[in-house]
DNA sequence: CGATTTGTCAACCACTAGGTTGAATAAGTA
DNA sequence: TACTTATTCAACCTAGTGGTTGACAAATCG
C-alpha cells in the first residue's frame, strides 16, 4: 500500500476513476447541456436518488462538478478545468504513441539496436533510455 | 444491475478505469518512450512482477497496450487508437463546459427563467431542455 | 406549527480491485 | 535432459465501489 509517488500530484486518478463509470459519464453528458438539480439528474436513471447523490459526490470530489445551494435544491454545475488537466495528460502520451506508430518500423529497428548495446550485456534495457 | 445502456458501446469505461490507477499511468508514460518487456516495466515499481503483469492485463483489456511474444519475453506496446476514443469523448463535453463557462452569467440568468415557468409548476425541469 | 420536497448520512451487502505468495508454463541455455 | 529466465495462473486477503433501504436535516408550502 505504500505508493512511491504520493497522492501529492495525483489529482488525475479521481478524475479518471469518476469517468470510468457509465452512469457518471451520462451525468456529465447531461450537465454539459446545462446545470441541473440532483433529482432532475436522477430522474432518467432508474436508480435511487441516493445512488445518484453518491455519484455526484464522486464527481464533485474529482473536481468535475460543483454544487451550489438553491433553496432545498442543489444546483449541480459542470466544471471545465479538470477536463483540461486530463486532456493534457492524455494528449501528451497519445502524441508519443502516434508519433511512434507512424514511423513504427523504423523505430522498432532503432529499438532493437538500443536493446543490444554490444559488449557483454548483462541485462538489456529496452526503450527505458528515453 | 440492469444497465439502461448496455456494455455494447461501453468501450470507454475500461479505458478510464485503466488510467485511474497511477501505477498504470506510469506504465503508459514509460511505454510512450518505447516498447518494453514486462520485467523491464516492473523494475522501477517496487511491487511484484505479478502485480505489474495484472496491471498490464488491465491495460491490454482496455486496448491501451498490446503484447507480442518475443521469445519468453512479451514485448508491450502502447496503442494510440483508444486514446483518440477517450479524447473525443472528453473534448466533446469539455467544449460544452467551457462554452457555458464563458457566458456563465448570461446562461445562469437564462436557467433561472426556465426554472420558473410561471403557472402552478408542479415540478420544474432545469437545464434539461438543452 | 405541521407536512412536503430535496438531498444527505449511515448501515448494510455483493462484487471488484490491487496487492501478496506459491506453483505452473514456455522458451533459451548448459 | 536439467536449469534458469520470463511471464502467467490461482488462491487468498483487505479495502473500496456501487447499489440498496431507512432515518435525518433543511427549506418551502399550507
């Protein structure tokens, strides 16, 4: 249970985790159309309001949505910021993966060479070099 | 347990779920630099090789990586396609959220009006209208 | 005030996730 | 053939998730 990279910078895990659930993605999709109250969000989701409330809590904890009081109701609002965070992470590695994909053969050859650094080669490190 | 939207189109959940784990994100980050074998990937992660193998299985199931045999080793390769899938989903709603954010005040006013449709108002629907 | 609406909190339950260790498989090496 | 390396499979454990129901809190309505 001892993480080597502490939760310090791990603002990302809760966001991905939040969106890993289809119900929550639907909530996000719905909220993209406009703010809504909890019960409004719950309505189309044949599942208890409490369950939706929990889902919203997860979304809120991840920073994807915020809630503001509106009398007894809570107005739920979709936030854009965290999307950016996620997009940045994804794009970074997607670009790498795509770049590598495009010149795949060439790169694979290259990797092979790096892989066998001549000499005795007690253990070969593949691609780790960056 | 009865989903209203079956797992049919839910290719997305496994991807988000896969990236919800920091260890797996590190694996992806590492793989962006180049293919690697399981044990190479395991090395920096003070955790058993079996654990990493499990993580890779999750990544593989999500479509983020593929494995090819290379003698006894398995060469793990990062795939770009699924990134696209995710990016598309995110961008779609991020854009909405941002657009709404930019004209926030105006929209909030608008919502308020929709919210009180005059008349008796047995139940008011907020933002559901798109 | 009392009743209703809206949402959360709390306890509970089945299932999954992420880690462990130990054994099994598969391929290269002596 | 036997040994080592690389990886997976299987069983297990703990903690977390996603749902339930029931009770509570806060604001509005009568």
